[in-house]
C-alpha cells in the first residue's frame, strides 16, 4: 500500500518534469521601470510572450526591491483617467501581452532603497501553476516612454 | 437697368465687407477648439516654490493646464512625458509656454513634492497646490472632475480625474482641449499657431 502511494507520487513528479511549467513558457523582454522622485509609486512595464498553447495566469508579484507590488490597468475612457486593480492577468496562448504606459502595469511601491536611473530591479511574477517568473526591469528617467526612448 | 446693376454690385460689396468684419480668419486648429466655451485662466493657488500665484501671473505665456497627482504612477507621468516631448520639439519657443500641473490630491502633494515631481519631467512645468475647496472650484470652473477612490488598505489610494489638457493663449483665453492620446504632431502644430498669436509678456 505504502509502496503504491510512493509509486504514484513518483509518477506525478515525472509528469510535471515532462511538461514545461508556466514560467518556462513565458519570455519577458524590454522590462523598464519609471523612476519618480522621493518614494512615489512607480509603474513597471514589460513584454510577455506566452509560447505555450494554453493561457498562463499571473496571480501575484513579489520583489525584494519593493514593499508592495500590484497589477493595475489604467484607462482614460470617457475622458477620466482611472486605475483598476487586477487580481490576475491572463497571458493568452502564442501571443505577446504588452504592459505599457496607459494600460497594464506593475505598480511598485515602497522601494526598500532608492532606485536610480540605470539600476536593475527584479520582480518575481507568480503564476497559477505555482511556478515563478523572475522579470528584470531597467530603471529609466521619469520622462521616458519605453526602455529605449 | 444700369442703376440696379450698380446697386447690386454695391450690395454685394457691402455683404462681402460685412462678412469680412464678422469674423477674423480662424487658424486651422487640429485639436478641439473651445474658444468662447470655457472661462479665462483664473485661480489662486500656491506654486511649487511655496509662493501664492494667480492666473494673471501666467499672462504672456501659452499655458497647458493638466489636473493630476504625484501618486499616479501611470497616466500622469505618461501625459507629462508627452508634453515634455512636445515642448522639446518647439525648441526655444518652449520658453513662451508653461505646463501647469494642478494637484487633485492636495493632502499628499505639498509644494516640495510637486517641485521635485514636475522638474523630473520638464523645466517649463509648474506644480500648483490649493486647498480642497480652491482645487474643487478650479476643477468645476473647467467642468473637470475628480474622485478619491477607496483606501486600498495600506493607507494608499488612487484619485480618478479628468485627463484633458486645457490650452490657453497668451491672454489667458481658453482656446483648445487635448486628450493624452492626441498626436504629438497635432499639439506641436497648434502650439506653433498659438505662440504666434497675441503679445509676448
């Protein structure tokens, strides 16, 4: 009985090893964070390519560089600028989901030490299958539009 | 016959002359023309150096007024960056303009914080702070709106606010309205026209 239980466990472990986890099927590129004066919350932006054939869900984020992180989506619909807090972000299969100013962003709050232009910070995106995707962000000046301009 | 023809000519000339008087030729704006529909630039607020200022202090400059707040991590920086790039494209003419960034969050936005914030975007930007009632009165004057959203639990909160950019000529007259998604080319085009109008201070 006990042997059988372990055999099942071993089988399960093999199964997970055979299939790439969610973190392995997502490529993160062009990550950047806007540096604002003082300790104001900053927006983080990135392009996420889901190379798998199923939707990958981001369910949270944590960073050693910030006290709080959360996902937001801004909109200026109807002439009002507002932000919506998101518990989850879906990355559709075989597609690139872009986090960019005016839309999806990671809100990074309470920097543990001042982040300066040119610094790199890492934010760990937690995915629904329990895997973790570390995302690298380059710190850019307040008046930047993207990673390069 | 001959007389009536002369009469007709005279009448035509008069009509043309009157049509000419009625309206000055209007520049071909690309943004939304709000001339005559919104009140002149007028307020009593504190600038980011802690000095009291009024709308009259900005006469002679083309003014771009925008309501926002510094804890706004996305839309406000995007709009101010957009305006920074527009002013850069104006070159030395940018000195004839001012960006007035009015906070809708006077509880958290002190003149010092506003000073550091606006200067991170553009040297022609001025941060303006008022009491709750002064800020509300100014927003109302321009049919702008803002709402403090519920606390997120850690004392942090967002403020939803009108995203329009109000553009005034050198005489403080409201002339144009732009949205944050307006094409930079269109804003640059119209600012060139506005800078060419009216007297420099």
